[in-house]
């Protein structure tokens, strides 16, 4: 989980914990965007796999890393924490942030 850096009073407090996320650049394939955002926000070089958990307007990907993986956060964030999935879901904020994470948790639970 990444904690959004505090830049101004509207971002003060403990409200902004999310998984890595971001927006596509014009013409950028969705898979390439997922990989780039993960690398930019965490320094992790992984090939995130698409999940059926998104919606037409946003995609949800899953990437695995060991707890001892080296994480290098970007300037958008001022902290990170490895958490069990249910703690991560409870920590997610603002209000809409846990929706895709909850869907991925359910998806993982359905894996063989």
C-alpha cells in the first residue's frame, strides 16, 4: 500500500492509502500503463497480469512481489507498507479506493 504525500491541507492526515495506480498516456496500451505505473510508483519491475475485476473505464491488474522486495517510492508518495490483503482493504482510502482491491481479493480467493 502506498501513502499519498501530503501537499497542502486537503491532503493532510491518514486518508490516502492506495495500491499503485495511475492513468494512461495518450495511445499507451493498458498493459504497458500498468507496468509503467507500478515501476514509477514503487520501483518494482513486474509484469502485472490483468484481472476481470475492473470496469470499462478502468482496468485492474495484479502483480506479486515478496515482502523483501526493494520498494522505491516516487515523489507522489511518502510511505508504503506491505499488508495482508484484508488489512490493505481496510486501510484503503478515499472511499472509492477499496472497491477494485476488494474485487481482486475475491478474485485471488477463487484461484485454483
